C-alpha cells in the first residue's frame, strides 16, 4: 500500500497568518485531492514532486516551489523519498503571489532559509529574527519569475509521440528532423507546434527532460561523468552548463546537498 499524507483541509482553521509544515515523504507517497482556505507554497528537497491542479500537471524539482492559490483543489505524488515543506499563507498575505497555480524559482538564499527553519522545526515565526527570515523568504520567492510548468504537456497529435518518448527515454537523441520525417510533417511545422503549444523550442524541451533525469541519476550515485555520458554528452562541461542553467549551482554542489 502506498504511503498517504493527509494535510490540513479547508475547513480547518490556520494557526497563524503564515505557518509551516514539514514532512519526510517515503517513496511513492500520495496526497489525496484537497483544497485550503489559504495559499500554499510547496517546497521539496532531494527529489521531484508531481502535482495535479485545475486539470494541469506540474512536475517540479527542488529548484522550484509550486504555488497553489487558496481554494484550488490539488493532489500530489512523489516517486522518491523527499523532504517536504509547505509554507501556508492566509488570503490577506497571499496577494503578492500569482492568481494561478505555477512554479516559482527557489534561490539559494530561499533554500537556505527553508533548510534552517526545517532543522529548527519553526512552524510559526514568533521571534523577531525568525519573522525577518520569513519576510526575506517571501521576497526571494516573489523575485523568481513564475513559470506555468517546468515540463509542459499537450494534447496536440504531432507532439504527443514526442512527449511520450521523452517520458520513456529522457536521454533520447532523436532530432527534430527525424521526428518530422517519422510524423510525415516538416521541421518548420513541428518547431512551430512546440513553440505555440509548449511555449518553448524543441531543444529546450529536450534539455529540461535531461535535467530532470540527471537529478535521478545523481541520486542513484552515478559519477558526474557517467551522468553526462548517459545523457549523450561527449564530455562533462556541456552537462554542467546545462545543469547550472536550471539549478543555479553545479551537479557537484547538488551531490553535496544530497550527502
């Protein structure tokens, strides 16, 4: 039986204007559908969270927080063990965040504050120093540009086979030209579909899948050179550049965080 996490529900009163919950999720933990009367930022460390809200699927590595506005029904699933933190913000403070569910980049400063609060199990900031930390955390999170999805999805018939292939083989090296030939269309048409339906170029989509897959490989203990070769890179430097583009730090720093 899969582990189930039961969070506070909408009918339960918040304990403060801003309060935190911390959990250590086992692999394959599910959180059933629910909603809150307050906005919620979901931050994780060490894995990837899959969240469904308003008919959309959000896949988030630890470098991003998932923002869920008040009243939005959502459910989540984690394939690997993770450290989970929810930052709950009542309506009169949530106006600084977007009106829709989205991803927000987590800066190194924000991650350090969350780690500190979790280590000390601060659920409500009572001292002046902790209150200032929470305000800095909010400032850092709203600095990050909101992204609708890290790995976008689409029901477009031309894009479906490509998205399914990346799910099965994130390191796929199949080019846009090859895909166009297999799908009996042109590169130009396929490139336009990627931009219009996914909001990004084909190369960006492929890089993001490689990045997510590389997090899994690093957690499994593969050396950075092995990860780069598995992803199709001839040397480690292009992989490190790609990783830092999304994580703001290197694969080696990520490995040290895991340790």
